[in-house]
C-alpha cells in the first residue's frame, strides 16, 4: 500500500478513510484532524490558555503533543488517583513527556491532598470506582482551570470513546445525556469551557501517533475498569466497524448533525438553577457538591482504610 498523499510506502492504513499514510503524512493527517475539530466547533480561540487533562495514556499525551505543535499555550494537568502501581506508573509517563517537551505540568494528588484514592473514595461513598473517579476528575479539573486562569480544559476523548458513550446513551435512551454529549461544553458561571479535540481520530490512530512520535505511554488498562460498560460498547462497535469501515464515524458525526439538536432543548430545560456549594463554593443544584459529599463520606468512615487494587489487565490489542 502507498501513502495517499505522497505515494511513499504506507506505514498505516486508516480503513475509515480508505487510505494509507507514510509516517510524515500520517502525523500531518493527525494534526490536520485536530485543527479541523478545533475550528469547526470553535473549541479554542487564538491566545486562549488551554489546560490539557493528561492521564499518562496515549490519547491525552498525543493531544498535548499535538496542541503544543499547533502552537497553543497548553499546560498539562495530572490528577493522581491513588490507584496503586497504575497511578505511580501513569504519573511517571506524564512527567517524562512534560520534561521532554519542556512543558508546564500541574499536579494534584488525590491521596495527599484529600486523604483518599479512588478505591477508598468509592468504597466509602458506596459508588462504583469509575463514578467516584469521574466526579472527582470533573470537579478538580474545573477547579484547577478556574484557579489557574485557564480558558479551556481539553480532554483526550477520541472518536471511539465518544461513539461508545453515544451507543450507551442510545441503548438506554438517556435523552438528558444525549442532549449534553457535545464536543464543546461552553463556559458558564463557575465552569471553564470543556473541549474534546480528538473527536475526528480513532484509538488506533492515537496509538500509532504515539509510536511514530516516540511518546511512551501506559499501555495497561486501569485496574478499576473491570465491569465498565463502555468497554463492551467499544468491542461491539469494533465488530461493526470491521464489517463496515466508517460506521463509527458516521454514527457519531451523524448524531452531532442530526440527533443532538433534538435532545439539546430538553437537556437545557433540565438544568435547574445552581447555587454555590456550602463547603467549596463550586456551582451545584443545592447544599454540598458531589465532590465535597465524597470527601465527607470518606471522613465519616474514619481513617481511610486502603482498599486492595485489582490485578492489572493488559489492554486488548486490536
Ligand atoms: S477506568 Fe474508571 S477508575 Fe480507572 S481511570 Fe477510568 S474512570 Fe477512573
Ligand atoms: Zn506520505
Ligand atoms: Zn463542594
């Protein structure tokens, strides 16, 4: 197979585009897709400061690398989740990348700052780990952006992630979530803008990008991901994509163009008035915000007792 752009031997085939790319053209293709997503959805304006939420995985490190190369003022934010060796290793990958690019990295460590990690928080609040983790990330990313004077928080959700979330929301007809599944969540009082610049690139492309750019990332799946429904949705979508390349992108972009406008009004109506959290001041429907309640539930069970972290699984290769 030859490169679609320069006819040199291809190193990667992207079946969705029915095209092969040589290394140089593939890296350009990735940058082009990010630039187009940012422009099309007005994610970042010139001169704005971006805070990239980096986990140590391929997507967020590739996103940070791409934003820096595209000339954005992009700092990284790493949240230590207290998930045993997985967190130690993922933090090390993030620090190595930041150093190699001489980029600024902001770090928040959940256990040393709040006295618990995701496993302990989830056990105390009787939530599944991904729920305790997700709400902590949303709260702390937003707070870090506001405190640091950033205009926008960028996350590494790629096309596969968004299509899997969409499938889950459609299977349950979660119309409120469907109305909010936007690539850009605009800024509002107490909230920084949230953007997903990787929506035009798939998981496999991001892994190839990191390999070709020499970016080391954590390959293992988070050990708390067991039972996460999105992994099953991704597997189902991969089967469909295998038989019919381009389906995943058509599903997601078709939703943005033709589905989302139907659900947006209902979702906007559902958003009631927000008041400052009685503990931290973050906007919340009433009383304490979900993160402060999580902190309090850990305090209520006394000294945070370490919860064993499950054995790690290798990420399934496709
Ligand atoms: S798999 Fe769940 S617990 Fe692990 S990082 Fe993702 S959201 Fe957090
Ligand atoms: Zn080429
Ligand atoms: Zn709060």
